[in-house]
């Protein structure tokens, strides 16, 4: 009985993490990529703000994926 309850809680946790963290991060990364590829944005702003933000999102997404793999 406890094993079944633990499995159900794990499924809820993984689903919640996947939906509540991965989906928004993926959207943010898509928007950052679009902004980086936008030629109207000055290169210095892209290098100073957008590129580091994209790298940070990628690191965070990798961390979330590692946590999900571990569970």
C-alpha cells in the first residue's frame, strides 16, 4: 500500500516539475533565441544580457532534467 502511494506521489511530483518548470523554461529559451537572432537589437545588448540569460536557462533546464532523471 505504501509503495503504491509513494509511486503515485512520485508521478505527481515529476508531472508537476515537468509542467511547471520545463515548459516555461523552454518557452523562455525560444524567445531568447529569437531575440538573439533579431538584427534590430544591438550586439552589445545581446552579448551582455540575452546570451548569458540563454546560457543560464539552459543550465537550469539541465538541472531540472537531472532531478527528473534521478527520481
